[in-house]
């Protein structure tokens, strides 16, 4: 049997009412085609963010219809008395919990929390007690997160090894914010340590590197350059003319680098042969070698050769030396890599040497045991977190459902969760304001709402927020970018508001009726201003000419003409209004002007006569003229007002709106309020002038 839903008509569609516990429990049965919204963001809403995060099961920053249904059913499995939820109570009593496994577990945790927080005599619990207990649990040694804080390890030796684990593998913060290590880091460290120690033992025993590691490392450090040197010498023995090319010690070849910065650690010197190349030459181990490689050759001589060895190394001795350390070099190539190897085999070996039997297995077992002990406390934490979730859902779930499934709070004027506050500007209060993350990305979609939108930048105490307000009543003559207003958020805080963007659309049919006349007045004002500016410019020119004539009145005519020619650029026509010598009025032009004025007056008289002949139909004639002017704009406004919708505005803010959500004229008037006229206001004729002294006397 289907659930008996009740509906109300709003926004151009039938919306389901959510009034009882059964309505919440049967959200799954309500056809989602009837839901107003199918998803909403967890931020930018006038709603408790912690509650939204608990409902957001996949932690993606959005709540979808299945997650809201799951939250309602989760509450249904744990509550017996739904009246506190319908009232939005902030406290929970044990008697309200259901007689199920989930409800009994929460009742037990409720009583335990009251006892541990010193409120055993209370009959109910609130968020304050729960969060007090959560803060204590987070600071406890075992808090259920599976992370062992370094400072909580009691044994000094184990704590020292745990610190080494943190240095190599990194630490992770536990629920109390303390640095610690978890199972993954512990296992990874000891696995890498075991591999490193096994490699070290292999080198000491099987590879014969005991006492020869330094020699092998010295050979490895210069191996490629020494091989390169003897190969060049053999090639020079084959072709003596190639020695100069292979040597690369000619000063002429260094000229390109003479003006740059030279370094013995890298660059051109490092890339040159390790010593001068010649047929059958031996490798010098003294100052005759390349300066960039003398340190490495000195280490080779000290670590790999006998103390009484000479100052040079021929190719035969080099091959013999390579054979001696070949196995050790192969072992070094197999050296493990990773963060534990970066600590050094000596450090890891010293950690093992401090343990019984020289093994780290016991330390590994003890640290993993502490992780398991910490995880054993997880069920207590889970029950406490569930208690917090139930308290939050009891307080906020019904309101969220009414703002998600049906938008009852919005249509009934209780303030929807997407309404950010009220904007006061230009003598009106706009109550439909929505938070906007990025106005540039929001505007293209929100513009499809066919509503008049005003984007305002709000500032308060070094905070900046952008909001968009829907203006749905009044006129728009003084709404422009740069105008200031005042914004009040839902908490009553006031913000300075400045209009930064306007999307124009009709507000009412009445405004559209006056729109053509307002445009005509603006055009006339613009043309008059342009004509006045042109006339002022002409008069300024005439005054300048007249001033010039006055200034040269005492000069002879020739000097006056020269002064005038010098002051006026060549090719400039004479100033308007000054008749030229010998110029006469054109009689034909005067006649044409007279004929034109006569024709115009005849047409005007004819039209006025026809209009007078209408008699009693004159009002209809006037109405027809008015409709011919205002009718098109009124029709366009009426069509757009029928399409005005809230959906695109919310879609641009991250919602998934499922229906049109039309903003009717009545609803628009309720969302943008204007001041009512005061019935007993006294009208002043104007400011009074102060009486004169004589009158006072």
C-alpha cells in the first residue's frame, strides 16, 4: 500500500507536504519526479554544516536524494518517539530510543557519557555533553583511530624506534592532533629494515666485502672515467694523430669557457678526460690529473691501493683492482632504496643491535599490539559519534527535508536554507538573496531565470562575500553598478553591499507600460543636452571673434585684416551669424521653408480635426494610441514574467532543481518589499525662509 501523501500547489507544480514521521520514513516511496531538488551543496547554505557532512556519506561535498533517504531511514531505526524530531528538540532522552540493537547501543552510550561527564542525574543529553566526551576521548591514549602517538609509547627503547619510524616514513595526526604512527607505516618500516639488514649481512659474509667496502666504493666512484681514459689511450696508440682530438686539454679549446664561471664540481672540467691522453699512458694519481677528479683519485689511492703504491696506475693494475672488488661492487649495486635505506645501514643496524638477539621482530610485534589496542576503542567512539549524529538529525532533519523535497519553508515564508539574508537598496528590501562563489560563472546560467538580478559584493570585518538578489517589485531607474546598500545575513549581522553586476529583465507589467515613455524622455534629454552643448560651443566661437574685433578696433583696416588672418587658420570658414560682404538672402530658400511649414501645419490640423470628429470615441482613440506605444513592451514583459523561475539561480549555485519553481507576481511582491505609505503623514510645502529683522521688529 502506498503512503498517503498530501500535496500543495506552489511554483507551478504540486509539492508533497512533510508533516509527520511517516512522511520522513516513506521518502523512498515518493516519486523523485515530484521532488523539488535532487541534490544540493554542503556549503553556502544557512544550515548546520556538521549535519550536512554527516549526511554526505561519500564526502564529495554534495547531498543527493539517496543520501537524504538513507539519513531518514537511519533515524527511523533508532528513534521510537518522533515528537522531539518533529519539534526539532536539541536534547535526547533514553525513552525516545527504539528497542532495537541500534537503539539499545545508543541508550547505553548515552548513560555512559552522562556518567563520565559528571551529569549522571540528568534524564537527557545534549550536544554539549557529547562533544565534551569526544574531546576527552580524542586526548586519551587509545581513542579508536588506529594511530599510536609517539609520546604515548611508555617504553623508552620502543619510543626511540617509533621516532625513527616517524622520521623515515612520516607521521600522521591522531584524533587528538598528536603526531603518531599507524599499522601501514610500522609494517613498511620493518619490512624495509629487514631487507636492508639482510643485504648488509650478505655483503659481509658471501660477497667478501668485509674490510673491502671502502675500496669497492672508491673504485665505483671513478670507474667510468678511468675506463674512458684507458680507452682513449688505446685509441691514441692506434692512431697518434687522434691524440690531440681525444686529449681536449689544448688551451684553445677552453677559450669558449674562459669568460664563464668554472667549477670543479660540474661543468666543462668535470666532463674533460680524467688525465692527459697519450699512447700507452698510465693514470697519474697526483697533481698531473684533472683537478676536478683529484679528490676521487686520492680516495682510490688511499682506500684501494697499497700505501707504497706509486704515483700512477697502469691499465694492468687497474684491471687487477677491478677483479679484486668485482663481487663487492655487484653487491653494492643491489643496495635497497627507500626512506629506511636513506637512514643508513649503520643506524638501522644499531637499532637491531640494541634488541635481544639482534632482531627487530619483538619491537614490531609490540608496536602493532599498541595499534590493535587503540583500535579496540573504536566501537565506543563509533557509538558516541552515532549519538552526536542522532542529536543533529533530530534537530535538523525535518527542516532539511522540507527545503529539499518540497521547499515548504520557502513557499510559506519561513526562510529557505538557500536564502542568505536581506538586501536593502533603493527603498526596498530584497529577501531572495543567494550566496555566489563566482559571479562570472554564476551569471550565464542564472540569467535564464528571466528575473531582474543584482549581484552585490558584501564586506564585513575584512570578510568578502558575493550574493545575488532577485528584485521583483518597484522600478529599476536607480539600480546601477556602483550603488551602495546594506545587507543583513540570517544572523542579523550587517554587511556593506555594493552592486557589481546587473542582469536586466522586466519586473512588472506596470513598469513595462511606462518603459517606452521613460526611454523617450531619456532620448529627448540626451538630444537637448547635445544641442545645448553644440550651441554653447558656437556661442563661445562668436564671443571669441567679437572679442578679437574689439581688441583691434584702434588699428587701421590693413592691420586688422592681418591680425584676423593670423588668428584664424587657413581654410577656416567665417563664423556663423556674421554676414559676408555682398551676400544676400536666397528668396527660393525662404519660399521652400514657408511651403514646408504650411504642409506640416495642414497635416496637424487635419489629424486634429479627424480626432475631434470621434466624439464619444475619443477615449478609445487615446487608449488605442497608448496601447500602440506601450503594448509591445507590456506583452514582452508579460511573457517573460510567466517564465520567471528560481531554478536557474539555484542550479548556478550547485543545486539540482527538479522542476520550474516559477516566481509568480504575487510571490515576487512578497519577496521584494517596499515601504507602505504612512496614512497620517504631514506634507510640507517646502523649507521656510527665516523672517527678516524688520518683520521681527
